């Protein structure tokens, strides 16, 4: 994933814009507890904490990858002093929940890892038990370009016949599903981000077989497909979409 992070300008693009959100949602200053699902190394999640919910006193990370969970256990206490930090090394589906409803939930590039049925069950769970009344859910996904076309990254996945990408997750689909279970849309923004696709290395290319459900993909096939999609481009669009929802 380090290769992907080094090629992606998402953090640099989004972070300076996060300070625009609290003035529009003043009650974010009252957020005292937060759970982040599938947060990986937590880099973008921590940016949201610093700039949007800076008064949080309890931070719960739910992350099934052992290496990511281990790094979070070291990183979080150093990054968030005077905050109670807990890491649960398990999937969102298996997580038993906190002993009290939280005030904010971070879903940063997480929703893709749930199938449509799991997503709806998860949205209902957020509404019914995870989040307290007046709490917020932050959802970040990479759905489409601002012109409505699939991103080049998604095009590579689709050409590789990834069942996980057979139906492209869109910001509209997330919005409609969240509204259907009772959430209110408070804020939304699309950020124009880019991905450096020069000199494609094996570390970057190896990400695609991990995302595809058909894991029997050779790096050579991935390289050929990526070169067909990216062509001579040095950078391709890799937009991110943010939706902030509130539980009434």
C-alpha cells in the first residue's frame, strides 16, 4: 500500500479543505467519541479527527488486518494524546460494538469491502445501535470522475473482471442508502485527486489482485491492462467523494 500512498495526492488535496466543514456543522465541536471502521494505517482518518472533530476524547479503530492494527496501536496514542484509543483487530461484521453509542463514525474508503446486502445491514446497524442521536457519519469513497465516468483505476479493475467492481459504487448509491435508513445529508463534496501512473512497479500493480475477487491474476496481465488504460498518461484522475450524514 505504500506504493499507492506515494502515488496518490488525496491526502494533500483533502486535508487543507477539511477546515471548511466545522463552520457549516458547528455541533461537530461536541463530538466526544468516534469509531473508525477499516481504517488501515489511519492516515486520512486522523486528518478528519484533527480538522473536523478535534475535541474527541475516545477513538475506537476497527481494523481486521494484523499489520495495520499493530501499527495503529503504536501510532494512535502518539498522534492523539489525552485521547482514549482502542484498536479492535476484527471485521466490522464481527465487531460486538462499544458499550455505549458513539458520536461520530468514520468510513474512509471502507464501504467497498462490504457487498450490497452487508452494506444495508451495516447502515441499519449504524442507525439502530452504533451512533447516538445527533451523531455524524463521514463517508469517503472513490466512485466516479466529476464528469460521471468511471475513474481510470476502476477501469483497470473492470477490465480485469473483478466481481468486486462489477457494479461501481457511487456517491448517489451511498447517499440514497443512508437516507433510506433515516440519516440526513449534512454536507457533501467531491475532491479532484490524481494518481501518478509513471513507471508502474510491482508493489503498485500487486494491489489490483488483492482487490479483485478473482485472485489468480498474474502481475504481467495486470501490467498489460494498466498500460492499456493509462496509456502515456503520467497522472490520471482519482477523485474522492465525501458525504457527511447526521442521525436525527
